[in-house]
C-alpha cells in the first residue's frame, strides 16, 4: 500500500524551505497519524520532503504509527515516480506538497485529486482506495472539531 500525506497548514512569510507548521498544522498532522492508527494502518517506511513543514508533519504523524522518518529530497520536487520511490520498502507513507502529491496520485490512478493540507490518500496497485481530508481524520482520531478547522473534505473528480 502506498500512502500520501500532504503537510499541514504552515506559516507564511519565510523562505519556502523554512516554513514551520502553525498550531492548526500540528493538529492536522497529529490527527492524520492518530486517524491512520485507529484505522489499523501499519507502515514500514515514512519518507518526507526535506522542507520543514513536511518534516514536522511526518514527525508528528509517523510517531503515532511507530515509524521513523527518512528524508527523500525528490519529494520536494515538482514531479517524481511514487512507485519507484517506495519500491521494496513495503507499505510506505509519502509526506510532501501539492501539486506534486496530487499529480503523483493522478499518475498512479487517473483520479483528479486535490489533496488538502493534512489530507491522506491510499493507493493499492493503480487504484485509489481512500481519500480523507483533515476533518475526517480528526473525527476518526476521536477529536471533536472545536478548533475552527477550515476544510470541505476530500475532493476527487474521477478515477480510472
């Protein structure tokens, strides 16, 4: 299984590589990890973009999944082959940025996905099996939405 997690909400006004998560972004990352754990997800490897907001997201989410974070510089780029990146690693969580995560999902499945900040998708073979926004992940994690999180849920236009 190949999992995708978009970084949480990040601060503005800094160099792109140095942007930290906001308090909301930390909640989104924690909810992603807790939600996946409650769904029984097991990952063998967690690969993250080297950009600060992605590394922070990966650390918070993967800690709850019992996986260490490895930096994969290609996840900071605009295009990459997700299958090749995860080859031989088992079930992998890729933590990165849009539009490259949504593009990688499209390349694998044909789905037109807008992966929201703090959102998760899962692919098996060439099939999109799961798409969750931060609101759904918070509910699965068991945390009530009292923080004013702005999210319209997952967005998908179609798949192969």
